[in-house]
């Protein structure tokens, strides 16, 4: 079964945004065992879109469109796709109701053009959208299936996962299952070198490494007649990977993030954590607070951007700051120790560094970041040298801080990950 | 003059990589005043590529291809493009020499298939590649120009900047310039309604709205014979937008973010700010710390996730928490007031809410977020009801908090934005 992707949006053609939807949808289709031969981008132009849709309809079994479902005049994806599929637009009562509720909840006025979003092709399946006002659509006509999704990734992604993935899965008798073995604390090329023999000899299941910021994810994928059969193929490969990577593996669940794995560890070990951040300025705490229910283990955190704040809030000594500077092992360690004390927490992770673009010196260049974790009386400290933009340096610092936090807990408690 | 983009690579169709080349090339072409109507991605398949190239040749003046110039058997972009343009391949002596030097410098052995990369279409212009072994190619035939670029961004980007941009610029006497008028504190459909008459009557310049989280960006674009002439067309439209949106406009510079605009205001008014966050857990401070040099105005921030932390760090009264709860106007206001006092700052923005997915009640549902800004003795408080995922609720809360912070400063200082 073939699938083709058409992303609609002048902002993509103008290069204003990177088309991450295409990468997301392509990866999911590949996992579903659908063959994708074409991706296209067109602007909000009904003539060109119509032509492309007719071509796509003739050569692919499934056509997925993203974008152009907004309330404004130049959003014409739905109108054009319905026309190509020969379906008139009719109002969907439920969609109208949901749009009204969505706007009311936000206290935003409904303008006339919002109601355009409640129109759907006759006889289609409506994909309701709790994250925005544009419903998605699945329509079938003869052998062609057309799927329309809203452009914003935070609407498209959950709609695809929850409503489109199961639909596409039902079209495809063979199942493709995968597990994601997630590693932290190892680089991509080292991880790949460790499994090169597995990658080279692979058939079913396959193993593929994906580099993420501060993490490497190894996807094991198997094809079989049933889910059980597929997971039976995956199991020995997963055991092999766990044997090779040991504690570097923090989960095999695609939904589990590093911060979630850490939250589980904290819960299991009944430990509390706090954060003392300088250059990351709250992003580390922000990652921990991604986890619902973290409040049992994370009560408070500190952003100590100035030297005075490091002294006042964390009790870093003035002499240390004078002698070694704010970006030093000594300061990082006093921040970690002082943060744990101030919060009355078992653990504190501290980050201090030079995120740039200015402020670097020959001795302490931009990208130099010290991370220290005070864990039940012991200090674990790391010196890192990153490259890249300010935001990249900060993101890598957060990823390293979470990794060090996890490693410290594992060492201090002697516990093994599941 | 029209341009079309074809990216070749099975790894893009599989979703293994995000197609950042497309965004880069699109933006450059837009800046050059070239009209791009189509982008496509195909795999390393000569049949499908040939078909697509023939279509592209028939409808676009310039066709830019990226990827598929490597030394391996499945790299067939050059062979296929040369065939479609009716050019035989011949060896280029300079290319051969450069490949040999490139490999020697890296101490890598040259294999027979490397020499394939020295073959070029007869009569073409060769774009030598100091960053890799694949030379780029510009070929012309009749009215069509085809430009072939290597896929790796660190080879494609410098080759485009140094060799292709000047070539394209010489083809196109007209320039396209744009300004981005960025608004905060208004929704996309309301913003569009305000400018519908301008959008409907537009020709040159044009206005297009883009929705961002908590912001709306209006891009004004003009085409003219020179940059000066283009900006002269943009100026009256920008004045009109500023008249209509007033203080909602925070910048007209595409590079300036809301947090950067706020940092400029703080600097101008010599004010310091701090943050007191509950559900956003550091993300608000993280946005402020995006701005290099914010340390003069932002010294420290607090993440007070538990009630105890709100009492201990911010001095929120136990009675208030008991009587009204942590998510209430009263708590938000005490957090803001207490945060400013604790940090000795002129301003404090506080956020407290229920980010979900659990913890909501009928009276206080998930998505209820109070934001309060204490600014030079006065309190500005906002009650918001968001919907969507935990992360979406948190992102919207941060955007609203920044907007409220900006509005409070404008009100308290009576200053007008530039």
C-alpha cells in the first residue's frame, strides 16, 4: 500500500518554517509498513493544489495532507480536496459545537470565519481536535483515501497518533511493531559502533539508531502477522541491546522520556530533588515539571543567574566566586550542596556555564558548562565543552544534567533500572 | 521567474532526517524574489526522479535539486538530470584533482566509485566543493536551468551561498523584501479580521498572518527594482498596521523575539524583573534567559511548585493557600508581590495553574491558570482557561505571562513601543 504526503503552506515554500510534520508523518508511515514514494509542498493556491491532488490520487492509495485548514480566506485545503474527491461540504454539528467551546474556554471572540472550520466533506470521518479549531478529515472514494490534518504540529501530532494511526493500521494486514531502547550518557557514533554487527546482519527485526539531544534511541522494528509474533521477534534483540548497554538504557517505552524515568527512580527510592540553575535559567526544572505528579519529589527550584543570587539563595561563598569565578567546578559544587540545603532536598543538580554568544575567554570559552549533582551527601561533578548556538548549548546542558542526575541516583542507591 | 525544489533521498521519505535543506533553499529563493510554487521529495529512484524532472522542467524556470550526488550506486541524481537535459557526462579534470586532494587530506582511501563524482554534464558549470567530494552543477538548456547540490547541509549551505546565490541573483533584477510585524495579546482570527480589507485589496505589498503560540506575526512583503524601493512600498503598510494594532505590536524585526523586546524595555526603563513559577516550572525564566545579556535585569527566579515553597520562599500566607487554594487570584497576587520582595526586583511575574492531565475539579478545571504581574507597586492579574496537553497549557501560560509582563511595563511607565 502506497502513501503520499502533501504539505500545504506558503510559509514552507518561503522557508519561514522547517517542515517537521513531513519527517514525523514519514516516520510513522514507515513504521506502519506503508511505502512512501513522494512528498510535495505547495502554497495556499487552489489551482496548483488541485492539480497535485489529481496526480496523487492517480498514483497513491493514501494521500495525507497537512496544513491549510485554518479559518482564514487563504486556507483552502479542505475545499480543494473535497472538490477533487467529488464531495460537497456540509456543516458538522459536533465540530461547530467544539469550535464554540474551544473559543469560549479561551475567552476569545468567535468571528464569522471560524464557522468555515465546521464544514466537512459529506460522508467523511471527522477527526475532532481538542488542541485547536480545525477538525481533521478522513475521506474515501473508490480506492483512494485522503486524510487532512491541521498544520500546527501540536495539533497534528496527537490527532495522528490517536485517530489516524489506528485507521491506517487497520488498512494494512501485516503489523509492524517496534520498541525504542533509549540511552543516555553515550554519543551516537559510539552507540552505533557498539551495534554495527547487529545493524549489518539485520533482517527482521531491524535496529536503527536515532540521535537526540544528549540521547541516542535505538529502534527495534519487526514485521509479522500478529503483534505477539512481532514482539517475540523483538525480545531477543532487546535483551542483546540491554546486555551491551547496561545502565545506559533508561527505558524501552517510546512514551517514556528521560525526566519520566528519573521521576520513577525518585518515587521508587523516595528521594526529593531540587535544581540550582544559572545558564539554563529554568529549563532544567522545566523538564522535570514536564512530568505530571512530580510534585511529590520536586518541591522547588532556584534560578540564580547573578553572583549575588548564588550567594544569597544557595550560600555559595563570596571567596569561591572571587577566586574561581561563577563558571567553575568549585561554584557548581557549592551551588549543588547549597541548593539541597536550602530546599531540604536529598538531591540537587546545579548548572553553571557560558551559553554565549558573548562572555567567553580563552581560558573559559563559550560552551564551557559545569554540572554538579549533590546526592545524599556525595558530589558528582562534570565539566563539559559544548559548541553551537546559545540555545543549543543550554539544551545540551539540560540533557547532561538530567543524565548526571540519573547516574548519581543509580550509584548512590545501587539500584538497577528495570 | 519561478523556481522549484526537488530533494532526493530515501532517508527523507522514511522520516529519518528533517529536511532542513528545503527550508534553507526556500528562504534564500524568497529573498532573491524567485517564486517557488512546488517542493518535492523523491527517493533514490531514477524512474520517479526522471518523471518529476520532466514535469519540473515544463513548469519552472529554475529547478534546484539536492542530494543523490554521492559515490554509491544508488546516487543517481546527476545521471538522471543530465539525461533529462540531454547532456552526456564527461570527466572534469579539476573535479578529479579536488576529489583526490580531499581524500588525501583526510587520509582516506579512494575507491573506484569516487571517480564517478568527477563526471559532469557536458558544457555545465561545475561548483567545486571544498567541504566534500561531490561537486555541484549548474546546467542550462533552452529556458531551463537546473542546479544540482550535494545533500549534506554543511556542503550545500556554503556552496549555495558562495556560488549559487550570485548566479541566481544575476538572473533576477527584481528584489523582494519583507518586514515582520509581530503582535502579542491578540488571537489569529481577531488579528486577521482587523486587516481583512488590507489582505483582500493587497497587491504589492502583500500582508499575511502567521499564528504562533500566544502571538500573531504579520509579514509585509514587497517586490521592486531595488531594496530602497521595496522598503518604500512596505513603509505605509507598516504604518497602517501599527495604527490599527497600537501597543500590541512589539517589533518589526524578524530576529526579535517577545523576550528580547521585553529585555529592551527593561533596559530602557532601568527595571529589574523576577519570576515566581508553579505550573510552568522554570519555562518562563527559561524564555527570559534566552536573551543574551539579560543578567542586568533578571538576577534570579523561583520555582515554587509546592505550597510550602510558596510560603517559605515567596511569603504567600498559609491562610490564603488554605482559603483560596494554590490556584487562585489571591495566591497568584501574593506570589507576585512576595517574589518581587524576595528578589528585591521592581517587577515579578507569577504563574500558578493546573497543567493536568490530572488535578482538575469542576470548579478548577485542568487548564485554569492565574498570572499576576507585580509592577512597581501595582498588580495586574489575569485568569486564563487553556485547553490541550500539559505541555501546551504550560507553553501558552508562558506566552501569556510574557505578554502581561510587557503590558504591565508599558502601563506603569507610560512608554510607547518604537
